[in-house]
């Protein structure tokens, strides 16, 4: 069969993703986009990836990825949010930066986004508004939006950001040109749960491309074992929503049955939270009474999973997640070719041959019954519902379609009232008026409302400006001071225009402000078209105004026109300068008029949203917003300002918005209460210290395993302790996830890859430090040795404590302990930033243990100290360059010490420690040893 080629069309495709295999945590999204990129590039498409990782990448990692994808004829670029946005990272700012970066790139025929986190929000809106991407098809691929995850798993919203993300995702799905889902199940779920989708002909079910994954897995396994089941392997993250607790409930029912047949159980997948507690601790508690053998594998990548399954004689996989969209765990099990038990619900069954007998309801009794039946009756491995070639061809055909740009039609030019409200700032008013005159849109009526300026200087200035105001065709309306709401209502009453746009007298409109807002209004028929702005510090006002017309400036405030559940407490709807349909504004009574209270624009947009009116955000900064001076908001009461918006809220108790707010309130409370309850429950146990440490979210996997081993041993659960220990011993990190040189061995000769860890504070260090301070060096040294043996990762605080302990010991008494500590330390690996501290400690221990002189370690330390010394003293560096002295270390030993020059701090620390331990060794002695040929 001839393969489909894209060479005739040569479509340009951009894939926008925050996940890619081999970079941090990567799930199904990264796998799906990576596989699609490889397929399209291999068949002739021009493929770019815009990678939007949650954590910044190092320069070396970016170069590695560029080289890796270049080999596959794929160009990868990286989201540069700081280029377009000021302020902290947020989901809406990321979506805006994605729009700016893609808009500035080459023209694409297809642009793909994943639904999760709504990275395509501003792109799909810009196309809908007629502002960009006219010749591109914008595709949103469904993987599982936030609301689906929450509702399908019967949990709560726990943070305001989740409600924002839900809004970004909903709008992205609604406004996409195409929605592509790997399962019909998720499409149906979205429709049943209030999501708006494109027309039915633009909602397509295409299974995720998986050809490379399947080939890799089949190569790794080289055929699966057969015969009576020897091992049950749970293949899922250790979380509530993945069915971990239900699987444990089923094992309780199967304990005797599994033990009688000598069937072991493996828990394959990353650690998570189960019933609000760490999954490893949960497993210790649940496994106490099990009589079958247990294994744990928490660090395997896809190849590791395949290799592990291949090592078992006759495994059977259980994927106990009740609902999934299109789970890669199921797909990978099919590729490996082992029997599978999975959920009858969700999108998983669509990946399998019809009527596969391994499916069941994910409920304890049903799951236990299915596992027993499968073992007794010899369940066969499943076959895929669709071949790899069929999946590939469907995606290739999708990308062969031609993009049809909209036919140009006659664009409406509705009349717009451009209204400036003014109070006591005539000099800035002139700038605002000039910015109105410079508008590229012609059908404008200019209205200037002076809100009761009283000073003689302002009154005289307005009188002098009246000829200018008349010459530009503007009307000046004077009124008694009533604050912004009243001033804007005055402008509204004075116009018959279809739309009105307000500008404060200290702001400055870009020339295309009205043109872009009208274009979006005509395209979307929205009642309010808001936009972004760029901050204009008062001190830089002249320069910023003069510099308009260059590069599009950065933005800070990024509104998203909703959702109402967030808008009731935070203005996510936009600032005051917006295009508003005058009939809509009049229908809700215009602005409320409350003197000495701000937030009149926020309250207005809130009332309009509650009334069902449409608000759109043009993703462009279209005016300069002055900051850096006292403003009305800073001079008015924050309480009264927000009370104004609160009084405008009218949320029916049975509305989806009210339900979301209740979910958020309950979710926050439940999260806090569950954590506090667990902390208290753990506090009642003898092993409370270990359990409390395991509640930390900053633990690395290796630290967690080390603590779990100690906890299981302390509580007498030796079986699961051995399982954790085996997992710790067998773990190896994929080399490509770490930069060369990021981690180094404490032992000079050692060199093996190791996982990066996050240093955490350990209260045991404080106890050791106290023993040393009280003069109990012998006890402190013993505790230090125990700490090192029990800890995989050594925090920065460790070295300072270790040095203090050594200073309280005696080299004639503690030699055996020095050697034991040295041996425990030499197998550790630490971040590069801590390597000097680590080597100083090891070198000191080598000397103090009397075994040998640590020449290699001293050379490393001296080399680092010498580089710093030469950079400090130009005369020494010049003497070395001229050949007057051999090296910087030699100068320091012969002259620098006597001259009182600083430098060689690390060598000095070693000498100081040795002298405190009654060893007569000076810094010059150490340098002399290191410099020997």
C-alpha cells in the first residue's frame, strides 16, 4: 500500500505544546504532539514546534532540543514570555505571549494547540475577530480539559486559576476552526456538560498517532511471556483519579487467591496523593495484611516499563482508572502484547478490539471478580481497534485539505463616539485629543466632557483650547463634578452613534485603536470589545508617546473577558477604554453614578456579563495607560470600590456560576482541613516525624523512597520496605533529562547519572548542630553518620553543620568514625554549586582518618581557588603569564600568605578544620601537596 505524502501540498504546521518527551514531567499531551510532529515531518510537511514549558530551560537544554529535532527536519522554538509581557507568570499571560510569538512567525497552514491550559485562547479569538490567521486553520486537540478532570473524578476547584483555565479552555474549544479528539467519549462528555463546540462537521475523532511509541515498545519487549499469570501489574499514577484506592480494595478481596497462586503485585507509576495523603504512606498502611509479594516501580519511563514487563514470565496489566480520554497506558499495554484489565467506561475501550473481555466497571467487587476470572481463564492480550497505518493516514488526509480564506466583503463602518472625560489635567488632555485626531478610522464623533474642573488655571486653559477643540470637530460639554460614571453617562446621552469608546484624559490612544475595535465588533457582534494597554509611567510619558509606531510594546494587565465566577472578585473583564454598543449600554441604565467611589468600569462590565451580553478582548495593546502617580483608585477606598461591584452581583443560587464559586470555597476548605487532619492523625503515631516529612511536596522521588523505607521498617512492614528499597536500587534516570555537569560525584573518580533533587530542610540537622554546640562531638559525629546514610540528597545546610561537628572531634580518637563518614559520603552526588563544600569535607576526612593524603581532591580544590586568586590579583596573573613564577598557588604559598593577601579560602578551611582536630597542617602544606608533579 502506497504511503500518503504531503510533499505536493507541503503544508506549514505549527504545534504549540507545554509538554515534550524527555523534558521534565511529560504525559499524554507531549507524547501525542511529538508523535504527530514526527509523522508530518517525515511525510513532507514543514513542521515547527512552539514549546511552552512551565519551567525555564537552560541554554544547553534548548540547544540539545534544537539539535534533536533538526535531525528530524523539525524546527523548535521556545516561548519567550518576557519579550511580550511584564509581571509574574500567569496562564492568561502565557496565552497572550503564544499569540504574539506565532503572529510574528511565518504563515502557517495549520496551528495545533492542546485544550489543556488554553494556550490557543488569544489566537482563536484573534482569528474570530478578523485580526489574524485568515489563511490558517486553528486546531484544538482534546486531551482532557480541567473541568472534565474535576467532574469526572468528583473533586473540587481548589484555586481561582483553575476557573480561569476552564474559561480559557472553553473559549479555545468553542472558537477553534477544528476540534480533534482521540475519543468520541470526550466529545460526548463536553456536549453533555455545557461546552460549546464548532459545527459537527468540524469536530473530528482521530486517535493519537503512536507509531514510534509502538515500535519502540515492541523492540524493547521482543515478545511477551505466556502461560499462567505470575505477576499483576497496576499501571497508572498513584492517585485517586487513577483508581489506586479501588485497586487496593480489590486486592484486599483477592489476597488469599493471589498468595495461593504465588502471584506478585507490582505498583507501576509515579507517586501522587491518595485519599489526601502521600501514596507511598497509603500503600504502607494498606499493605500490612497482604500476604502476596509486592513490588514498586515509580521511576520508569516508557522503555523502562517495557523492559520490566519483559522481565516477568507472564504478567497481566491492570489500568484501574475509571474514566480516561485515550489513555497511553492502554495503548502501551496493547503494543507490548500482554493481557489487560481496564475500565469499560471512558475512551479507553475505543482503542481496543470490539468486545474485548478484559473490560469492567472500576469498582472494588467488579474489579476483583474480573481479575480472578482473567487469571483463572487465561485472558488473552488485546488487539488494537485501528492499525498504525490507518491512524497515520487519517491524520495525513486531515492535513491535505486546503485552507479557504474568507471572501472579502464590504466592511461596515458604524459611527463611533470617541468620548474623553476630563478633570483638572488640561496639559495631558491635549495629548489625548491629538491621539483621537490621529485615528485611522474615519467615522468618529469626538466628545469631550469636562467633569466640573474648578481651578482657574484649568478653566483658562480650556477656554484657550476651545478653538482647537472646534477645529478638530469635537464638542466640549461642561458639567458639575459627578465623577467618572456621571461624566460618561453625559457623553452617552449626547450621541446617536452605534458605538461609544471612552478614553481617560491622561491616556493616549494608538492610531489603530478604533479601527481594530470596530473590526472585531463587526466580526463577532459582541456588545463590548475591550483590548490590552501598555503602561506609561508619568516620568516617561513624552518618550513613550514619541516612540509610538515602533515595536509593539509589552503589556502587563491581560484580561480574558470572564469567567463570571472570577469576575465577581477580580477584574478579568478589562479596563475602561473599550468599544461599547450604545444600545446595550443604555439597556442596563448606563454607568452607576456614585461620587468618590471607583471601579465604575469594572462594575459596568460585570453587570453586562451578568445580563448575558458578549465581551471580547482584542489581544493587542491599543493605548497607553498612565501609571506612576496618584490616581482616582489610589485616592478612593478599596473597600467601597469593591463593595460597588459586590452590590452589582446577582447570582441565582442554582446557576453554574454559583456552583463553581461554591466548589471553589469548599475545595479550598477541604484541602486545608484534609491536610490538617492528616497532620494531626500522623502526630498520634510513634513515626510521626517520618510521616510529616513525607507530606512535603518538595521531596524528590529518591528522598521520598528513602523516607518510605525507614517508615516501613519502623512500623514493621518489611515486605513493602523491601519493595521500596528495590525500587530505589533499580532506579536510573534517563540521561537526556539532565545537563552534563549539573550533578557531580563527591568521589573524584565516580561518574554515573543521577536524578536531580530539590534540597529540603531537615530538622535532624538542627539536632546534630545542638549536640556539637554542647560539646558532645562524639554523639554529634555518630548522628551525622546516620544522617548521611539515611539521606539521598544533601542540602546546603548539611556542610556547615558537618564542619562544625568535625571541629568538635579529636583526630586521635575518632578515626574509625571519620572513615565511616567518608565512605558514606563518597557515593553521594550533589549539585555543582555544592561541589567545593563537598570536596573540602572529603579531603578533611581523608586527612583525619589517616588513610592517605587526598592528592586528587586537593588538586581540584586548589585549581578552583587558584582561578579565583588570579582574577583577584592582576600583578600575580601578569607574573604567571610572563613566566616569572610558575603558578598562582605557588605565589600564594611563598608570598601571598606573608603579604596578607586573601584567597584560597577552601584550602584555608581544610587547614582550619585539621588544626581544630589537633593536626598540624597548614594551608601552605596542602598547596605543596597539590602542586607536586
